[in-house]
C-alpha cells in the first residue's frame, strides 16, 4: 500500500449517478454525508491543472464528528468547500441526507459553515448577529427570538447578547460565530480551522467546549485542521490527507497505533515517530534489525509480517515512537536487558511530565532520533547512554511504497 493509497476502517458504498433531472436518493439512513469519488482540479494559466483532491470517497455517519487533517495544500479545505457548495467538483458527487446536492447552491444544502475568520458584523450586537441568518430567510420574529435565546443558553453567552463584537474576547467571538451556525439548525456543520486565531491556552479550552457542544447538538460535523492534537482530541474518526489523497481513515487511536504508511506514522504523534535505517537480517530462525551501533531482535508478530509480505527485507525501515525508546542509563552502569540501543545524547528538553532527548548513534549527529524518558532520568547531554526498546511497538515500512507491513 503506497502513501497515496486510500485506507478506511469500513468499505465505501458509492451511489448511482444522477440521470438527467431525476433526483437520486440513497436509502442508507446511517450516512449523513457521502463524498463519492471526488476530484477537484484547478486550471492554471498555462493550460495545465493542479489536482487539489483526487478520487476521494468517504461516508460520514449521522451525528459523527469527522476531522480532516494534513499539511498545507493537502486538499482538506478544498474538500470542505466542495461539500459546502463553494467549489464545484471536477468529478464525483456530494450527497447530503441521501440526496445528490452536487448541483445545488450552498443555501440549499442544509449546511452551516464556521470559518477561521469569525466574520461577525461589527455594527450588530451579538443578538443581531445570531438572528441575522434567520431574518434573511424570513423566519417569524417569535421563532427567531426563541432560537437565539436557546442558542445563547447552549453556548453560555446569554449575558453577551447586547454587546457588540468589539467588546468580546477572542473566545467569546468564536462562540458567537458557532452560534450563528447552530441557530439555523442545519443538517451538517462545516468548520474550517475555527480555532487557529486563538492563543494556545484558549485553543485547548475551546477544544473541550467544542466537544461538549457537539454532544449537546448531536449534529454531523466536518472539521478541518492542520493541528494533529485537535484532530486526535476532537474526532470520532480522522481522515489524514496528503497531496489530495486520503491516506487513512479511522478512530484517532487506530491511526496512532496502526498507521498504514510512513506518512501517517510521521504525521500523527508528537514528537513524530522515529525512522531508523537498519538492515533486517535473518537470525536464529527469525529476524534482527541491525546497524553499526545496535542489534534488536524482532518480535514474532514482525517476523510473521515479513514472511507474509514476502518482499526483500533490505527495503524495510524500522519505525518506533519516542515513548517506546526509554529506560535510559549511562553507558558503563549496570548491564541492561538485551535489545538496547547505545546513543549519544545531543539535547535534552525538559517537558515537565517527560524529557525529550535528541540522540544519535554517533557523536557526529548522523541519523538523529528522539527518545521520551522519565523526568527523573539522570541522563546528561554530551554523553553516551543505553536505551531500552519496547519491541512490541515497533513497525516496519517498505521504503519503495511507504506501506507499513506490520499492520
């Protein structure tokens, strides 16, 4: 499976293509939004095209909080804007509530979008900002007032209703922007990096509040972020994109424990997974990961994975997360267990609950990797130390395809 392979935790079911003006409806009541073989290409002035999203298919369950995450330019915002109707698919269809909405205007799709920019009207009070989406749709005044009051209670901003945006903090403005979407009672909420303008502490607080709001509202939410911490803490499922293609889709913990390829393994997790150049060689009926500086016996499940894979072990790279390189002690202390790595400690970063160590098999700094050790560790910089390895947490990646053959 290559880095551009789409991987989901359940199979996709694609709908029929519309036939002329005949509406096409899916019968699956569990699926609220269906992205069906979506491709979006932007034309360049020289006649070429830039592929922003390629062959993307995802079924989003009713009431689910789905997060799109990936680096800049991976296609996550383009996908969200296509669902919203702000972009037209080059190929593929969008289904909401069982109906093909690919050719409908944004206002007719039953979606509400929250942007990175709060886009509040500065001359209006909070009450007027919240009621505006209903007034332009000619809702009765009594229903508008009732919805505004209910939304303000839900977001705990009732005492702010008569203030203007300039008198609000960043977090309060964010709640009002959310409220303007909630008050419409849409089928789907679309959120494009809504917390990115907040400071670090407030972002953590708002992540918690978003989770609580989602549980109260119980509406399908599609959320875009480049921040993997947001993705892991908010999403029921997370879709990792790179270069317009879906890499993996699944619950956050599964992406962390069982990344399908090297891209996902390196993107999910902080600090990211270490990739260590080694030779995988046969030894005593199994295999061993060897370098000039260590030898680690592979556990039985990795031995079986290599045999099932059937490729050349010379093209495999060892992957291991920093928290699985630990129990450090200075070289020359009491002998440690087998399967340890000796490395030179170049940098120590105290993090309070842990210490992050940047280490290298040599003092020259080649092939650096990160270890995450106890804050009580007495390891010092500019010295060699031995590190134990949690062998059950190791992964093996095919250098040619990026595939994780361990999962």
